[in-house]
């Protein structure tokens, strides 16, 4: 501010009344300028919305009928972010087997960016069940299965690391996205970027996948235990074969109505993993409860 007069000039800023005006602040809102002197004011701006702006500020000068006006124009733009890949294609994934892909999020702006990553449409319930917990998948009494049956809650199937953080100016961060599918079918979702203080879904990266359950086969559909002693455990081996290109998991379902059953069956290894194009031998234990020829 310049004082071209021959006397002291006392000034004060007229408080702004607009939303954009409230985003500005001055190093001095009032003061005194000597004759033929000047006062340097620093202006601070913290934008709350994107787009062009034009704002007028008025300084009231003591003894002057008209205020001194300054006009500030500009344009607020969003940070420039981009991924290094056009899409994350998981391809065919096996139910309950985590599959991980990576991408890089780059900040081409001259300012740091605080971000949050999420997958709209992903489940909001507990994280999906992975293969080490295959017993939970097969157990209808498990709490997660009861919740899904009653409330139709979908598990959170995508894990993002890091999910949030800050990227320095002209820098990048490597992102890992892990899909542990508990839903058989196609996936066509997106990884979106929210920027703190700027907006939601400023950038998105398509995610595609297809969850399948490999078809496991029994090498011999009939397991013959031969002659067994009454209420004495007998053991045989059941061979399961996986001819698919994906890993699979198996689980022996618990026997129902054991009190009225003619034979009781179980396995010391009731669940496990079968790698692609391989087989496993599952030990079976049978205990006859009544004499005679039995089939189950």
C-alpha cells in the first residue's frame, strides 16, 4: 500500500463476507503509513474449492471517502496424479487364495498430496477368509457365515497397502492391492483416489478379476474298508485330484446325526490345499457302530 499524500494514512481491512474471501489472510489488517511511504502486505491463500476465482478486498483509509480496492484473480487446480498402469487385471483367481498386484501412484504436482485409496463396491464386513482358514469357509456354524446368511453382509475382499499417506511433490508411492475373493463370479471395480481437502474420486484405476472354484475329482469314488471290527477304527486313503490351473482347497464336511449313524467317519486331516495339476491323499477313519454291510 502506498501513501502518496502529505499526511499519515491510517488503514484497516474491511472483513470479507464471501466464502472465497474467508480463504485469504493478510499479514496486517490495519496500520499506519507515513507520508510518501508504503507498507508491504503478505497475502496468504488456502483454497477450499477448485476452479476460477475473483475476489475484491477493500481497505478503509481514515479521512478518505472511498476505500482502496485490490482485486485478486486466479484458478485453483487439483493435484496432478497418475498411475503407471492402465488397469489391474487379476485374471482368474481361486476362491480364498490371495492374489497380489502392484502399481505406482505418482504426484506430478509441485505440492505434497495427502491421499486415501479405496474400492467402492467392496464389502464393508470383516475381511474375507483366506485359504489358511478354509475350515471357517466350510463351517456353517462359523460367526462370519451366520452374519452373511442373516444380514447379507459382504466381506472386505480387497486389501490396499498403503491405504492412505502423503506423496511428496514430484514423487511417487508404490501401492499393493491384494484380492482374496470369497465371491464366485466376475469383478469389475475400481481403485479410486481421494485427496484430502480437494475432493473424492479424483482418479480411478480399473480392477478386473474372475473368481472360480477349481473342480476337484476323486480318483476312486468308492473307498472299500473291507472287513472291519465293531466300534474299532479302520483307516483307508482317499485320493483327490486337481487337474486345473489354479490351486484348490478341500474340506471334509462334519458328519450329521452321529448318534443314529451306522458308521462314523472322520479324518485327521479334514482340510487342505491341492496345488494345480497335482493330487493329495486324505486319510479316512471309519468306525462301524452296527454289524453288517454298510454304505455311507
